[in-house]
C-alpha cells in the first residue's frame, strides 16, 4: 500500500479527508464527537492519550464586561470546562 502524506492547516479539511477514507487523523475529541455519534468516523486507539494541553481564555480585566464577552466566557467554560487553577484564581480575587 502506498504511503502518502497530506499537509493541511484546517481542521475541517482534515476531517473531510478522513471521512473520504484518505487516512487516519488525530483531532481533539470535541471536534470529532459529532462524527463519532453519526458513525462517519470511528475512534481508534481509545486507550491512548496524547496528554492535555492548557487552553487559556484571556481578556483585559479593567474593561467593562460586556454581555457578549460574558456570554462567550460562559459558553467556553461550559463547552471546554474550567480547570482547578481557574477556580483557585477566582476565589483569590
């Protein structure tokens, strides 16, 4: 079987290539969850973990908290979860 490498810098293109049968991909679960639920992609190596990478949500504290910013922060925390460090920082403010 020939081995080829496709270089893509877009997550949607990576998933489209995998759905087309062009190979195996490594993507965050949140990006492929719907594909798993619909059966368009099948998870492999489910017992293997790459490790967690921190994700930071940063905003300028001295600015007024707009409803749009507050809504986005709530969405991000409910979607991606809050870390223990975030909870510790909030309680120390």
